[in-house]
C-alpha cells in the first residue's frame, strides 16, 4: 500500500489563472503586429464615428477601428477610385485618390486628404487637404481644410467651395468661402467672389469678383 495515495499532496500551480487573462477586453482598434502594445506612449489621433458622431481616440498607426459608443466599423485606410470604380459613397479617415482618366459623377466622399488626378463630381468633405490636379466641374458641396488648385487646372463650381485656406495656382470659376487666407499665386485666377479673413494676390495673379473680409477688428 502506497502512503502517497492516502494523503495526497494538494497541487499548487504558480501559473497565472487563465480566466483572468481572458477577462481583458479586446481593444477597439487594430495595429500592425510589430507595434502591438509594444509602446505605452503610442501617438494618438481623434476620429469621429461616421454613424453616431462620437469622438474616438485611436493610435496614429491603427489600421481600423470600431466606435466605442455604437460599435460600428470606422474605415481608416486609403481608398483609390479609378475609371472602373462603382463605389459612389466613400467614408474613411484615410486618404482618397482619384486616378487620372476617371470620369466619376455623383460621388460622396468623406476623407482625410483628397487628391484629384481624374474628373469627379459630387459632395466632398476633407478634414485636411484637397489637391486638384485635373480640370473639374463641381455641382455639389466641396469643403476642406486646405484647398490647392494646381497650375493650368480649371475648376468650375456651382456652389461656393468652403475651406480654411486656399492656394490657387490655376483657374477657379466660382465662389470661395475661407475662414483663413486665400492666396492667388502668380499663375492663378479667381473669377468669382471671395469671402475670407485675408486675401493675398501675387503679382500676375488675377481676381474678378467681390472680396468680403470676415476679419473682425
Ligand atoms: Zn459610433
């Protein structure tokens, strides 16, 4: 008879409880593997949920996110729209690039930076830059933080473009409303009304239309 069987020694595990590990909830965002929680001082950015407008703080390098309030998926990655694109609504906190030789009509875009190398019309809302490198005829609402109409590019707009600052190197036919500064560079032309805090016209730059200053003294 073995004495060990009569008085079994209780087994004590020094490993942490698995239950405790499982109780840690998954983060609302995903990161590239090499950065995953390796640094507690990850730079962050604030993005607004497209569904419920809640502000979400996410790491700069996040690839996707889910809203902390409503749980809906928030797109962060870059979107490329080309001649064969059929996605007429694009909402991302990444950049959108419209490729050359595109002729896209009635699109709705909400993005960080918008680069137009092809033709597109619709409603565009950019949190940062909107760079126009190709002739455009806008029918919808265009708003951004910084507008750049590049050299030899002609933009016709039926509604005022809303921006903070604008750099016009090309030709704008239509009105512009800026809360900051509108600069007409030496190759630039605006045929339309400018509402802005400040307007700078370089030598050679042309403006035909009214200027309304919003700055309060
Ligand atoms: Zn939400």
